C-alpha cells in the first residue's frame, strides 16, 4: 500500500497543473539561511517559468537566479525552519502574469513551493469597472424601460440596488445582489438596509449616505459577510433626482475588490522596485471616468523628478492640468482617460513638452491601465536621440547632395575645379567646427553631476537642520563630540555635493582656487573626527603620522579636505581589516625658507588595485573591474576629482598598489607659501531656558499617544492641560472653559480640525483664542492656512513647539552657558532612578518582542508608530536618548529608508542596555 501511495503522489506531482518545486535550505555557521538548492520540479513548473529541470536540479537559487533578494531567502528560511506555511501573490513583470504562491515545509530544513497562474482573475477587475460604466449609462434610461434595466443588471458581475433616500428601504436589486445576500427580490424589496447588510454596516454607511442626500456621490470599501464568505466590497453611492431636482433615490453600485485589498501588501513590497527603475513613472487616479480633468497624481518615482526637474512636493496631489497645463492641447488627458475606460495600453512615440519649470524636451510615453481607475505613465527623455536621428538624416542628405554635386563638377572646366577646391576648404572648416562640438560634448558629464547634486541637496538640508535642533538638548562631552562630528560631516558633504559641479569648471579652466591660512594639525584632527564613526564600525585602526611642529601654509583648505576625504573614504570602504594610515610632511623648497612642498600619503591594507587598472582608475566614471557595486557603490568620479584638484594646486597624485596587499596614494604639492598663524576667537556656547506664565492649554487630538506626547513636552511648565479627542468635544469644552491657546490636530473623526475652526469662528468670544494646527502633512491651500495662527508638521521638536508658543503666551527666558550646565550635573537621584526602573520594565515587557516583529515585517506605518511610542516614553520619563531614537525612527519611516531601518531597530537593544548600566552601576 505504501508503494502504491508513493507512486500515486509522484504521478500527481508530475501531472498537476500547478507549478511545484522542492528545495533544501542552506544555512551558514550561525544557522542563518543564506541560500537554497533545487531538489525537484514538475513539468508545470518548467512550463510556467521557462526553466528546464536538467539545468537547475542540484543548483543553488543564487546561481540560477542571481537577482533573488535576501528577503525571499529569509522568508523561505522561516518556513523551512519553523514549519509555518506561507501564502502570497506575486507578479512577473517580464511576462505580465500574476501567480498565487503557497510555501510549506515537509520536514525541517526543506520546503516546497506550489504556484498557479491567476492572471485571468486579476483582469476580472477591469471587466467589473467596465460593467459599472455600462450600469451608469443604463441608469439614465431606467424610467423608459425597467425590463431593460433588469436585463442589463442581472447580467453584470456587480451588486446593484436602488434605495429610497429618506426611508432607506430597497426599491430595486439585481440578481447578483440577491445571490450575494442569499435572499429573493421579494424578501429584499421594501426592507430597510440594516435588515439586509447588517446593523453595523448600515451605521458605518450613514455618513456616506448623508453625502448622497446632499446631492454628492460617495464611495467606501468595507467587509461584508456574503454567500461566498467574508468579502471586501467597494460601495459606490450615486444620487437619483426627481422631477423637482430633489434627491429621491440612492443608486448603489458595488464591486468585489477582495483580491485588490489582499494584494495591497505585495504592492507595498514592490515599491522599492518601482522607486529604482531608471525611467520616469507617474501614477494618476481618474476620480470621474466621464471627466478627464479629474486626473490626480498619487505617486511618482525619483527618476521622474530627475527627468523633468520638478520636486515631488510640487507634483503629487495635484491634477494633471495643474502639473502640465499644455498637455491638454496635445490631447494627452483624453488619451489617458481612454486607457482607463478601455483597459488597453497606449504608446505615444514622442511628445514634446516644456513650460516655465520644465525644460522643453521630447519624451517617449506609454500609458497602461491599473486597478481602481488608476493609470500608470512611463516616460523616457529621447531628446538627444531624436536630435541625433535628425542630424543623421540631414547628414545623409548632405552626402547625397555632395555626391551629385561632385559628379557634375567632374565634367566642368578647370575653373569649376578651382571652385570645388574652395568648397573643400569650406568643408574642412565645417569639419573643424564639428570636431570642436565633439570635444564640447564631453562636458555633458558635468550636466549629469549638476542634476544629481540637486537631488541630494534636499535630504542633506534635513540632516543639518535636525542636528542643529539636537545641539540645544545635549550636554555630555561625548554626545557633543558625536553631534559635532555629524554637523561637521554634514557640512563637508553638502559642500562636496554643491561643488561637484566644479568638475565642469576644471575642464573649462574656470575653477579658481581660494587660498587661506591652513593649520595642518587642525585639518588632520577634523579629518579624524569626520571618519571616527565609520572607522569604529569596521573596527579599523586609524594611524596618523605627522610631525609635532609644522608651518601654516597658504592653500585652498576646502579643496585639500575634499581630496583627503575622497581618498581616506575609499581606503575605509575597500578595507575590511587592518589599518588606514595618513602621513603628512613638509619640506623647504630649495634656495628659500618661505616656499614649501607638501607631501601626504594615504595607505590601507585593503583589497588593492591590479597594475593594468592603475593608469585608468583616475578617469571619470571608471571603477575597479569586478567591483561589487552593492557592497562598495560609488560613481567613479571621486579619484577623477582628486587628480584634477591636485593638478590645479600645482601638484600630482600617484599610486602604488597590488591585489590583496592594499594601496598607497601619494600627494605632492609644490610652491606653497608659509602663512602667518591665526587664532580663532573663543565662543561662549549658551542655551535658552524658557519659563512660561500660568496658562490654560487645550489639546485636541483623537490619538491618545499624540496627546500624551504633547503633555510630556509641556509637563515642566505651569500649564493647566485640558484634552479633547475630536472637534465636537472641544466645542463642548469651550462652552465652560476658555483656554489661552489650542493645539489642534487636523484629521479627526466626528469633527475634524477644519470643521472645528468654522464652528469656532462663529462665536465672537472664541475668535480671539490662538489656535496652532498640528498636522502630519503640510497645509498647501492658502485659504486653509489662514484659518490658524500657526501650524507644526509632525514629527516636531520641543524647541519648535516652544518657539510657536512664545508668540502667544507670556514667558521669561534665561541664557545659560552649556558648560555651566555640564559642570552642575549631579549623580542620578533616587526619584530619577525609580523612573528609569519603570521605563526599563516597560521597554522589556511591552516592546522587546515587538521590535523584533516589526523588523521582520518592515512595514513603514508600524515603524513610524513604534517611533511615536518611543518618543512618548522618552518625554514621559525625561530620557532624552529615547526621544532622539523615536525621532530618528519616525524620520526614517517617512523617507522609506528600508536599508537603514533594520539597523536602527537593532539599536533599541543598546538603549535598553544603557538604561540598565545607569541603574545597576
């Protein structure tokens, strides 16, 4: 019997229509999954993937599919190790197919994957939307032919109903509606909606029904218990008007969007892929399929901002007409609307576009349909290609004309030959001009660098801004040293980014060196601080060889730093163990005592550079061959800039290296004048301590954690705090108590911030109360900004909040020297120790496992919420490292930094360890 069972299973494995593969998981020495091996695949697997069994059996997946992400290896490793099955959907862009995948473990260390093609199910969504449009058109003729309505509605895959707008009782339903709710038409017609869809669903729908009663369409997505089980339904309400123009009926058009809702997670996981594709991508939503002016941009990838030169915040959330007004003249909005209606992609070979923001260019565009009235638009700048094509055609025509002309000229007299000779001289001049134009083309690299520096400048400004805010709340010497390193590094890096454009100036001979008096010991110390963290992370020794006494020299300090940062940064990047050594020396030039030569060398014990590549390594955009781009990255510009800057300083740079033996870069700069030493003025660092007068503060926010955060920031001030969870509660409070200021959230249930302001402005005695809006997104409409006396974007610092409060509340302030604060710090008292113990217990019991789970899922919303909780706890227990940690988590989550977030989540355990050391030491 066992033999028959095994034969039957093998036959099933070979004949099943689902693709199936069996794998063995491969682990490293610590038990971490690093790869998996193909053990067997069935014929359906070969058919669905195009991979042949004989080519992959026994091989590792990273050998067969090198692009496989570590994310999938970790997920499958969890299945093979823990035995927990996993089910998900996946999309193959190469063949435009969707798959449903199930992974399970037959025994520990092994796992099997079964997948089916579900493309047809996905495309049903488009058919549903087209059916909904047919219902809309049929609705206009409903009074002329009820039989026609039944015929149409009973044959479309949508739930259709008509409800009396006042009584909310059903007047009409189609056959699919009766099947979904397992009732006959007779049982449904005349029934109240709560009797059919349930009391809770009916209560949830009331606010959308109220919108329809006012003559507006509305829609929402909710879960319903139907005959097929729990389904997610997209419910659309459309008002039906009587002959007097009053809303008499509510037309209900509903579609099953369960697959779309369940696919949301996979769509989020594919966000990084979309973010890194090299062509521009815009995604629009058409709110009204009958009005192409309702196209609104909902997303765009970084490449699109580079192509058109307009930042994200100026595009997303605006209509197509607002972003690109002249496209309507070219019929582009109409074309996109056609894609949404028909579900068919459309390619446009070329579109020429430009306005006051966007440089006129030619684009190749493809519009393709997406679910829920969305359209994707991919585009690529083909201006240079088109210009080249035109020039090639013109040149070919020119050659043909020349051949014809030369043929005729051969039959002419010597006088005509002389004329030809003159034309040849003219042609030579044209060729020389073409040669000059070809040489100028090399400067296109500099234009690329200009665009790249603009994209990087924005996050660098954020880094510098946040470090400035931190400077007022950190007093420890070590912490200030770290902060100083960050500030210095940020400023230097921003300067390097801004000055990368100097590469083009160097090529054009227009870069001017700015010499100043430079103290070499101070410069080397700054370089050491700059790289202290990266050296510590890689556990490398940093050796400095510099004489005790050196003269100050006149040299361009910034350019010299730029060279050293590039060379030392490369040394650290390509060295995994050992040391990096910086040597500095100065020698008198012959026959003089005031002209010097500067010698520097940067030595490392890294991977080294082959001899045949050492001559070209200083060329632009050249990197070491077989370099791991994922590990080392880089653009290939650093050494080019170094060499040209050193040459400008009347110097030269050389290299000695061998594979596996490290590298040494030698810098020799001549003719440097001795400078007169200068002393930096001593600055007295101070911070401002603010003391507010007694005031009443009303906090209005529906999220309790947000209210707790505000209360924690304000708790040391003599404030009477009053709280409300929505605008309605706040209005009730104003009836009995008049606060001195209101801190108001914008997005809240029942009554949001805008509605609260409209009601509040109606009462004269309330109009003088200052209101500060607190929002997670900028208020872009000028009319809405004027409603408030000020607003803060989440997340915000205590300093930002206090600066706004100072505009409306009475206060006194005292400037306190930072060093004085440091000297007066006392050991931890009993009360603080007690608070730290409570904080440590809360972190270990409530958040220790949670941090691990969040790291495994890596959902940005969960990371941001975890950061808010850390921020709240840090303020509540007055522990600043936890406050800073929460702010960093929030910022990284908002910028979708999927690479850095896992390391930042691991830092949670260091914070807990530090608290323990404070308690037990």
